[in-house]
């Protein structure tokens, strides 16, 4: 139980996928403009991460390893992730159309979000058990949402800031992202 | 067998995923109004935003679902409005043909540059550098930011000044947005009398910097029978809601800053 909690918290804070491992930067910068779309995107990514882990883990250990096909991991995992992203997309279109339109192009882009593929591959690399893998995926997803929500708050403040003409827009956003990332370095060594 | 097993596994995964998605698509089927797709087809797909919506598909959606007017598409004009009305089964709304007009006539014969600019050749860059390179700070810079953005090839630089060909203009207003001096406005095609100057300097300074500039003498204002023309900030501005296109102001202007673009207007009709 204690080890599960450590996996959850370290995936969220010390090894935050966006701010410490620098995965999934594209949606991080693209969807963090508004709080509601940021949290919606976080939930969608968490859902896809957990579902993908639940399916990729048995596929890896049940089908690929017995046949000596470990090198097939990436291809099959991408296929599974694409499937779940498509599922989330059709579900959102039906249930929450407003969120569907506000996420726009970033929703299908979860497919190529390296954070999702990263979670599934790292679960295998770290030799986690099934439960540990799911907890790790949950932590990674929550960490992604945490980063997005924090950064949407930062960007809201930045809209009122007097930024020099040269830095307006993307440059200022990237600088702010790096500062948030530095602040997350404060967590390093917390659970080791 | 070494090759067969991976192929079978991958094909199996793909097939399974396909079946799952088909089921999901049936379960979560969203009924979309087919009129939206039809209207979207009838629009020019320029995605210019002149209608006030985010793009052609957004406008099509708004027409069907929130009752937006059918005559907002400027590039499509009467043609698109007619098609939309036909799809919706309502009477076609009247479309006033519009065109862009550049309010400057400071060509190479009338005015001169103050300095040579060797930086990035765009109006926006020049404008940032000491407010532009021309003697007149309000006039056309002539590097063609508007030409680049125009999707209808309606603007060209003639003798150092941007000129709109009303025949081609879709009146989407993107050029008006991109012009750093805000020289371009969208006006009804029928009102063909244009003031081709935007200088906010007083008469004396304008006269010194450009021989085609409006000096703000108010002769046109006095002559106008329908009170459509007003001198604001030392240059004349025409209210097209009142203008009857009589052309009296064109005749009376001492510096010939007011022009009649009648020929072009007749061609479009």
C-alpha cells in the first residue's frame, strides 16, 4: 500500500510527465488557456492513460512476451491508444459537445501525445505489476492535469501583465512554463 | 512462422479495434443536421471571418441552429445567400454588394519617402520603424501587406499605392485588418464617391508632404446637399448611408482628393 502511494505521488510530482520529463508539451501549451478546457483535457488524458495501461499491460505480458515480440510494443501500444482516443472523442461529442469543440484539434492529438505512450512503455520498463501500472498511469494523468491547471492560472495572470512587445505570445508562455517547471524541481528527492 | 505470428497479432488487434469503434460509433451516434453540411458546401470556404463567425462551417452551424442572417457571407455575395435561403426554404435576403477601398492616393508623383528602409519589406515592419518611411505618416506604405493577405487577388500596388479592384473584391475585410495605417475600409459598392486621403495633419502640413492629400478645407461639406460628408481630423469622411453619389464634392475639391470610382462599380453589375 505504501509503495503504491509512493508511485502515485512520484508520478504526479517528482516525475511529473510535463514539467519534469517534458512529455506532452504540445497540449500543455495549446489547451492551458482556459481553466475549464485545461481540466477537461486533463480528465480525458487521464482516462486514456488508465484505459491504455489496462489493455497494453495484458497484451505485453500475455501475447507479446510469450511469442518473443517485445520489439512490437510501440506499434501495438500506439494502436491501442488511438483506439481509446477515438472512443473518448465519440463519447465527448455525444455527452459534452461544448468541451468537444473547445478542445478542438488537441483531442485527436492525444493519440500522438508522447506522455500517454510514455506511461505505457515506462510501466513495462520499470517492471511494475498490473496494479502498480494502473496507479502509475493514474498518477501520471493527475500530474498532467495538475500541470495544465496550474499553468492555466499562470496564463490568466499573464494576460494582464505588461509584457515587452518582443516577448508577447509564445516566447513569454515558454518562459513562464520553464519557471513552473523549475518550481517542480523542488519536489525532487522527496520520495527516494 | 516467425513472420506470420506478428502479422496475425497486429491484424487481430487492428480488427478488434475496428469492431469496437464501429460499435461505439453506433452507440454514441450524434444526429447532425444535414442542412449544415449543405450550407457549408454552398459557402466559398475562404474562412475569412467577414461574417463575424470563426469560419465557414461555424457560420453554417449558426445559420441553422441560432438563426443567423443568410446574407452575411461577403465573398459569396448574392450567390451564396440565395443558395442558403434555398436550403433553409426561406426568402432570400437582400445582399448589398460591398467592396474595400484604400483611402490614400499618395502615389510616387504626389509624395516622396523620408528615408530608405532596408529592413524586412513589410508595411508592419516599416511602420514600427519611426512610424513609417513616407513623408506622410498616415499614407499607404506600399509594400503590400494587404496584397499578400488578399485571397481574391483584388489588390495590387500601383505607382506606390495599394489599389482595390472592386470587380474581384470579396469585401472580407482582411486587408483592412492588416493595414498598419488603417487605410482600408469596407463600403457599399453603389456609393462610388471615395475620399482618397486619411491624413490627420492640418492642411499646411498635408500640403507640404503630399500634393494629393485632403487639406480639410470643408468645401465638400458645404457643397453636399445630403449632409453626407464631414471633415473629421482634417480629412473628409463620407457617410454612405446618406450619400446619394451625386458627385458634387468631386467637382468642388480643390486638391482632387475625392474620386469617383463609378466605372468599376458599373463593371461589377
